[in-house]
C-alpha cells in the first residue's frame, strides 16, 4: 500500500523541534576501521556488522536524531559488478536491522532512515535505464529496508530529477514515506545540470510529496549552505535538509583525509539553520566529533538572521576547491 506520510517518527519530531541532527559519514568511517577503498561499504553489513553498528552507536552518542543505513549503494545495479546482485534483500534488510538495533537501544526517539543512492546508470531519455526498471530496482531495495525496520526511505546524492522521481516512486510503492536530497556539486548545480530551484519546483508537484528535501555531499559546507539559501528562497512548506561533506577528500599516505575542523562544521551547522534548514547533518568525512560540535553549537547559539553569500564565504571558505581524488570518497 502507498505511504500515508502521516504519523511517522520523523514528522512528529519535525513538528516539535526547531532542528534535528542527522548523522555523519558511514563509508569514510568504515575506511578508518579498515575497509579498503574501492570495496563496497554495504558488504560490511554482512562481513563486519559490528563495525557498522559501532558507527551508528557513535552517531547517537554524538547527538544524532536520524541514522542513515549503510545501504547507499544497495540497488541491484550497484551490487551487480561485485557479484552481489542476488543479495539485495539480505544486504539492505541487514543494513536496516543494524541501524534499528542502535536506535532501539536509546531512551529517546531516533529515526532510522533507509538510504537509497544512485544506481550508477543514466536514465532515459539520456541513458539506457528505463524509468520502469529504475522504479523496480528502488522498490526492491525499499522493500528490504522496510523489512529490516526503517521508519522512512532516505534518497540521497541524486544528480537527475528522473532518478530522484524513480526512487521516490519505488519507496512509496513499498509503503515508505521519503526524504530526498541531491548533490549540487558542479557550480551550484548537480553534474546533470539540475539546480536547487528545479528541485523545489519538482517536489512541489510530487504525489506523495517528500517529508523533507535538500542538499547533501557536494563540494563542502559553504556550497551546501548556498544550496540551502537557494532552496529556501521559494519559502517551501516542506522542511529543508543540509548534509555537507567535511570538506573535500585528499589522499595522504594512501588514506582519505578531510580537512574541515570541528569548529568549521559547527559554524556550518549554524549557517545552515539560519539559512532555513531544519535537518542538519554531515556527509563524507563527518566524524562523531564533528557531530558533537555541531549539536553543541546549535543548542547554545540562538538563531541568527539569514546569511548572505558573502557571509557564508567569509566564515566557511569558497564554494568549491580542488580535491586530490574526490571520486575515492565514495
């Protein structure tokens, strides 16, 4: 049955709180635990579940209200190249169950969001993947995430409106309400040319609509805050999400390193909130220490005026910077 978009843990928290803290990085946290770059983080749901569970527990300890499952690359298209296409259900259900275990061990509500990322293929008419095939992939993933106990689907790092639409349909057909974010990492647009204004125009007419939408990953904190300013310029009724990388990755001694400090991520959280985001978290490179600093800043600093682009750059740096090997972050 289709999702009703009512009476979810997330909707109740959004109605009662000025802001919610989403979690930080999953893949880069697992790299720090020994996951080899180039390997699929999702396989550790089965091979090293204790590590995935530790990341979730550390996020909660740092103050996260929302946990994203370790399933961003959990569609059959992404799992096929590593010989795991037949394990879509097992991998995604286990990802959800691990986050659910961590959330259920707390004494306060924590949302478990089933992460659904890009398929890695280009949808028609520009590419060869049909809308129907993409919906089926996302439906299969969403069903597994739901079986593992997620509260909602969390569609992230999308570049095309067509793929976002297909993922939303797959989630809705599985009976899950959804949140959707895109990565505006190419001069204020996605790599497929989608702008924040185009995302806003799309979701205003979607049925069912998202519980929240916004920006994630991208070119660092300042770029995500710029995207939030663009998204909130239309005064949307829907809550806005900001989930920025802790900078861009650099390869140092064969390890990924992110150079944004806890203090800068705390400042980013404040600017994102003042720009209009209600769900604020981190993406690649964001550690529990970053999250803790973000939460402390949000709790201790009153909301300020809407920042200008000049203020964002002055406090967080330029909107983009060259990384040594950005593709290795994922």
